[in-house]
C-alpha cells in the first residue's frame, strides 16, 4: 500500500500553471527520487504535500486518509517531516534551539527545560554522527553543518515520511556519504523518503524508485534499476537520448586566442587570498577550480573591485588599472555574474526587461536614458539569443525558473558589451538542459573574442569548457593546467595536493 | 581543548551595561549626592511607565515589527482613568477597563498586521492617530485625580518603606514584576522563543512549523497591554491624565530598545537589555538635571548620539559574525 498518494494535484500562481494534475505515490520503506528540471514543479509539489500552499485542485492521501494540511506543522503532526531547499533555519539562535524550537522539552510547570533541550539536540545530531557545541549560534557554523542541523531537526520527530529537498547541494563527498548511510538506515526502519537532487549519481546511489516531472506534469514513475541514466535525463528535459549526446558533443572549444585582455601580477588580500597571477587572452576561457572556500570567488571579487587588493598590480588591455569599486571595473568593460543569484543578482519584482537593463543603465549614468522601444528591442534580442523561456519581456523575473533567471543575468551583462566576463557558479542549481545551453553560450562568446573566467564547483564542466585552469587550494594557487593537460584526473590531483 | 570565548551575542548587552556604569560613574564623580540610593530609586520611579512600555516595544521589535501606538495608548488610558474617576466611577473599574482596551487594541493591530500582511509601521501609525484622537474625545484637557481611595491606597499602603526616607513605590514593584515575567517569558516559553524565530527569519519559522500568525498577534496584544499598563502607572505617578501627554514616547521606547542591545531587524537581543536602555536614558536626564546649567534638551542630543553609536556597533558585530561563518 502507498503511504503517500497525490491525485490530480494542480497549482496556479498568478495565471501560471505550476502543476497540471500530478499523480504521485510513495511506499513505506523506500527512497523515492523526485526528479525534474528547475521549474518542473518539484518544490511546488512538496510544498503542497506539506501544507505550505493549498492545492488549486486534487487531493493528497496520507496513510490511507485524505489530508488537507494547512501548515507544515499540521503535516509534521501527521508524520511528514521536511527539509526544504536552501537552509531554512534561524541563524541567530543556537543550534540546540534550531533543532528543538516549537517542540522544546518542558519542565512540569510548562517552561522550557534548557538542559534537556541541549541533551535532545545532541542526541538528534548524534544520529548523524555530528558532535558540535549546540549552545553556539547556528550562523557560526558552515553551511554544510547547517544543512545537517536541518536534517537532524527533521529526524527529531517521529515521522513516517521524510522529505529532503536538495539536501546535498552544500555537502562535501564525505558528508554526502554519511547522509546516505543515515537514509539507508531509516529506510530499513520502514521510513519513506522523498529525495530531490540535481546530482544524477546520487539518485542512483540511494534511490529505489524515480518519479520524473516535466513542466508541471508527471512523466512517469520507474524502478531505478530499470531506468538508464541517459533515458532519465531525456525524460527530464523532453529530448531523446540522441539529442542529448549531440548537445554535449556540440561544445567545441575555441582555439584562436588574441591579445592579453587582463593581467594581474601577485594580486592578493591578506586573509582572503594569497598573491596570485592571473592573465587571460581574447577568446580564452579560463577556469578557476578548487573546493568551496579555496579562494575561487575571492579572486573574482578582487578582479571586479568588490574587495580591494592589498598587493599586486593589474593591467587591462595593456593599461595599468586599479579597480577599487565595481563601477570602475564595469567602465573598463569587465562583467561579473556573482555566485548567489538570489542575493546579489536578480531584482525579483522587476520585469525581465528591467533586469536586463540594469547594468547598462548603471554604466551609462542616469541621464542618458533609453527609450522604452529601444529597451524592448534589446530585451527581445536577448530573450531570443539566450533562449529565455518566457511569454514576454514584461514578465516579472521571479516567475522564471532558476536556469532562465541565470540567463537573464547573463543577458544583463552581455548588454554592456564586456571584454572580460566572469561567471561565478553560473550553473549552480539549474537543470541539465539549461546547463548545456549556458556552456554552449560561453563557448560561442569566446568564439566572438570575449575572454571568459569560469568558476564552478562541478569539475566536469571546468574540464569540458576551459582552455586553461587555475587550481586553488586553501586560498592559494597550487597549479595551472592548459590545453590537452586538462583532465579530471590532473585537476583532482592538484586539488587534493 | 576548550578555549573560553566570549559569545558574540552577549556583546551588545554588555556594552549597554558598560555604558550604564560609565554614565553612573561620571555622575558620582561630578556631583556629591549622585551616588545616593535615593537618586537610584528615583530613576526607577520616574521611568517605571517608560520601562513598562519599552518591554512591549522590545518584544515587538524582536519579531521584526514596530509599534508606534505606545505613547498614544498611554495618553488615552491615563485620561480615561482620570475622567472616569472624576465622574464617580470606581478607580479599579477604570483601571480594568483601560487595560482591557489596551489588550483589545493591541490584538486588533496584530490581527490586521497578520491577516492582511500589512506593514506594522503603517498599522500602528494609524493606531497612533486613532487612539490619540480618542483621548481628546474623552477630555480635551488635563484632569487631576484627587482624593481617590484606591489611588491613596496605592500611594500610601502599597509603598514599602525602606527607611531613611526611602520608599519603594508600588509602580516600581509593578515594573520589576512585569520585567521579570517578560524576561522569563521570552527565554523559557515556546511562545517566547517563537518571537525570536520570527524575527530571525519569518519564512524559515513558518517552514519549521512555528505558529507565526498566532505568535505575532500575541506579541502585539502584549504590547497593547504593556502600553495600557504604562498608562495606568503614568496616571498613578502623575495623579492626573492628559490627552496631550507622551507624544513621541514610542520613539524613546525604540531608542531604549536599541540602546538595550536589540537589533531593529528582529531576532537578536534581550528583554533584560531594555532595562538598561531605560536606565541609561533616565541617567542622562538625571545628570543634566543635577548639573542645572545645561539646557535639558541636551538629553535628546546625547540620546541621539548613543543610538547612532549602538547601531554602528551592531552593524560591526553582524559583519564580524558573518565573515566568521564564511571563513569556516
């Protein structure tokens, strides 16, 4: 019998249909992967199951009974525990409180028992083999630990169904392994787990069954062992396996490089990054590889003038420059698409057109305005060029999927006609199809003579796309590989040291 | 290996306490009688009503909200009590009615804020005008409270005599009791912790299953009660009601909360800190009164600078703790 079942779930947001009649079922004692591209409706479905949103139509059955949860708390009482995408915790409260809040152990008088709370928190963390000071503020720990704290919280209640929405995106390899061990243990105890991830390897490592959504519709549910990987991807993006192979083969590296565009000698900043040389030529794609916190983004921030450098010199097109603000970098025709697009990139309540216009307008100053018509033409051009999926340029950007938001950000900077484009994790949290498109786009830009610095934590991408790779470890450059020496093995070796 | 680390979250409140002692020390060094227990006690007597109002404001600010109706509610309740007594009602009935109106008004504001997702600033701004106006409907002029048996009882019989001419007045006891209750509530009850959770990250709090709506309405209800109680204390303190009183008092309350180490964006701070926020404000006032030469409006200038200093400090602390978690 199915533990959880949804029938004909529909959801509309402001006229946009996010879910179009989804039937979905999970059995007790299985790990069920919910797959789909960004914007396919996975998170929306989860939020409807757990009572964050009401469904526009359809019904949810849990334990054989129809349920209409009005809040996550309702769902939790029924036995559904959820770890939502992105760390959704309370940074300024202690770890113990984050695990126990809303269900703190109480003394006989009904007041919170602080000692017992710590004990309970430690116990919950011990289940994941974590031993940290639970009295410290959550924000004093790394994102990875915070993610595990969120999972510990979800497991701290008596639940029959555990939902993990992208739990591994901020974990390193060992932490992922630990998490999978726990998931398998829970499965043996008879718990059902819904697992959402972008990492295809991970799906096959733990899942028993896979359900695929596309454009708000159910594609199908399959036994994991009967569904080859390439077919899963094909079903997710709605293309045949052959078409995907073609897409990936379609990435042709540019080999004609021009003059040096940007050169930095010994730039560094105490406590942020040790002095490093960076140079890049026209048409070249330079990769920065390394683990999280190795100094990749820090280099980008220094080049773009976000952080001042306290050593070294830089030249742009042969002229000595010193950027102490992003404005100056923009004037010199550098563009940076920063790591976290939600925080530093998109302005959710502006339209696509307005979002694209921002950087160009900023570089022109506020007096030289463009007419609405010019703006519309420009938005139209980039929507076509980058294949942004939207009914029109007047759509608010917050209604787009992650991949399409990223494309709008790229369009914003392309509009300023940069000579050097820095992409910091452009493919993070976007789906396979959009990734391939963005990779192809950077190659195309290089072909047109643009210099591109590409930062990604997915080494395959760096290896596949870059002409030269600088490898970083512990805020230091530890090596550089170029041309045919670029291989996953070589880069990994340098990273590992 | 355990290194002793002073937790970052105690820095602002420690700074507040430090400022309090520094100002106190300046007073003792500069003036002969400043250090006398009487001056210290008067600090509480003169600021009991403000202190009670600040407790409500502190809780509201901890949820990430704001309450601008504080001063108006104080004025309204004090004039209501005075008018009712003047027209022959029992003082206890008047006080009970005043408190009930405060509670109901706070609850209404909380309900509007939650159910219609309205900004607290605007809702309580509307509330501020509304209830200020109501005060003038009750009476356009100040009304004194004379020879009321209940008030006399509070004044004479409920005062604890400490000897040497010093008295612990009932309004001070009320303040201390409410303060202790609020500290305990905020630290040791689920509802209290929910207030912090909402102020820290409302979306996360919702997703963590915390009853956000209920907690918010409750917080504004408590704030309404605190303001009304402050009004009662104010009437007892002045033995009068006046619809013109306490204009802009909510700003003093907000200043006291900030100086007390609470982050205006919510989620960080202690109700305990608001005590020192109020005491610092009171001390500066006392200091200037003692001096006698300086214009008393200098209080405002110093308070302004202090608030600014505390905002800078909190900004710095937020940055430090952010860069710390980044570097891990």
